[in-house]
C-alpha cells in the first residue's frame, strides 16, 4: 500500500472539496493520476474480511507491505 504524508492527503481533499468534486478523504486526483490512500485500519479490515491473516508487515520505499496467508 502506497504511503503519503497525512498533511498532503488532507490538502488534496480540501482542494477537491473547494472544486466541488465528490471525493472521500484519502482520494487524491491531479491531471496525471488518481490515488486512494486508504487508512491503514481499513486495509487491515479488508484483509480480515477477505479471510487473510496478516503474518508480517513493514514499511519501505514509501509503501506499507503486508505478508498475509489464507487457509
């Protein structure tokens, strides 16, 4: 999962709201790309709901990495 600075995420969200765009917090849009920086808790919930168990996790190169297994 790509990691972005929380202040930058908030600024992008406020800019989108100013433009009247229907965005949720964590969405980031510009002329080149679209990103969604979901909260870490949300990612963990999605993994659990999909039946995965997180075995290990860590950060590097601006990403949060998960190693997960599923029965």
